[in-house]
C-alpha cells in the first residue's frame, strides 16, 4: 500500500516548524584569563510537526544538511510528532524537511523546509550574525526580526546581518531570534529562519588601582562579579618584582585564603563559608605590598592574570572567566601625567606627584623649541589627583613642574 503523495493530504508541508524550545548544550573549554575563550559546543535542534492524517503512516524521516534542499543526513523516527537532532555544529545554518513513511518504506513528498542555526556568545561581547548563507530564490529579499527578539538586537533589512551586544543581564540565557525573509517578487517563496543564541555565564575578577609614594605601603583590591553563585576562586597574577613583600587580606564571607609567591607570580585562592556563596559583585580580598624607597616614578600599566577559575555553589566550573587587570602607580622623584577621554566625562588629566606646589603647563604644537604656557598653579595634596580639561583645545601637550 502506498502513501498519499499529495502534500496537502499528509498535512506536513504547512506545519513542519522548528519549535521555540530549540536548545543548545554548552560545553566549557579550557580557560586562559586575558585571552579570548575557546569554546566547544554541541548544538541540538528540537523539531515539531503535525501528524499526517494518512492511517498508513508508520513513522517519519527527518532530512537535513547545511545547504538548502540538499540533505546529506537522514534520521528515522517513529510515529511521533517531534524529534531532537543532536551533534550539530554551532554557528552553522542547517535546513530541515520531513517525509512520512509506511511500514513498507514508501515515503511521501518532502514537507516544507525550515532553517535553524545555533550560536554561543559571551555577555557584553558584540555579535554580528549572518542569517541565511545564500539567496535561495535569486529575487530581492527583505529581512526583518520577528516578535520576541531580544532588546537591542537589530537587523539590516537588505543583507540580513544581525547586530546585538547582549549585556550581562542575558548571562546564562537562551535567546530566540526569528528572521522573516520576504521575497519581494514572489511572496509565496518567503521563508523564515530561527536563530538560537546561548549566552554563557561569566565570572569576572576585577583588580583595582593604587597610587603610592615610593617607600610607602599600599594595597590592590580584588573584587569578584558573577552571573551565578561563587564558592571557590583561584587567580594567578604576574606580579612586578618592584612591589615587595606581597601578603593577602580577605573579608567575609571569605573564610579561608592563601597566597603563594614564586617566580614573580602570585597564586591566590579564596574559599567562602558553607552555604554562603558570593552573588553579584563583592570585594573579596586585597593584596598588600611595600614599595622601595628612593626610586624614580613608574607606572605599572597592568597586572595581568595568567589563569583564573571559579566554581558555582552546585560545583560547576564557570565557562567564561574574565580578568580586568590592575594598575599600580609608584610616585618617586618625578611627576607623571596620564590623560583620559570619556564620551560622558570628557577629557581629564590624572596628576601623580608627591605633595607640594606644582605648575601645570601646556603647549599647542610639538615642535622645537617648545613654547610652554602656564595653565594653572595648584597644590598637590594626594599622590593622585584628577582635573578636567578644556575640550575646545583637543590637541594639547602638557607637563608638570614643581615650584
């Protein structure tokens, strides 16, 4: 007995769709703090369709591949109306279609085609997502995002490229973007694509800043921010030899901590109290140090990490670990200037100098001889002070002299 070959009779063409519960399984890779993460992910697609009305249907065959209407894989399923296709590669578009079959192996025509792509991303990482890899009809197309797309996501209507920067509020979430592809010549050929973007978790180590006079002690604060709970953390820092005698101080709910210093590296381990994991952002410790006396001023631009890791209260290891490097300025015999520019705060100048009276001078051209003009005379009361600059003179050179 043969199956109906009339697509409308078997009721597959109009109803074969990717279900909204498409999901991705994120597998963490090896982490290196300060280096873009390498992640390995297996993506699965959960398909759903309406059963055929033909009483001879014994099951369904799911066909799929990475090229439209060219299917290189087939999975046979029973008399069900959904199937999970595993082992897909992230960031690859797959095309799916179904056929009904009877006990003799006879098959119906193909259902309509549905497209799917699964991607992984990190919080605050800008995404540029390409939709369908080719124009399936050759006609002019218009791309638009369907309802329910995440806030901030936009799409170029002419080429289908999606731009989105998921904030940290999207950490550990699965997000669905439906792309409507309208054929402007033959609307019947219009289609849609489901894109699934899985945003990973994050564990962020934030090393602070410190400015200190040569010969004086100081400390570098360490904070931890996360998208979930944190119980145990470890971070290894490249520690400058000029910062002497490092020691560790930690604060509750950290109940245990250790610091090992060897070969200019600090290995810091911290543990929380039982049933008191960290959540949100917390300052957890500080590294105390001593600076050598009688040295010239120096800016240690960053104290980077060579590795960092942490666990959730459930014992899982964070997949996305970030480290914001610290900065230490040692103020010695000469002052140091550090300019900054911010779209909100404007132009500022950080002045690092020992307490005393100073004259801030500027020049408008870097030519010989330099013509310096006094901008202000001021009293330096702390080793670090910040002043605002006049934005009307965007190209200006500055120097600091002690009176």
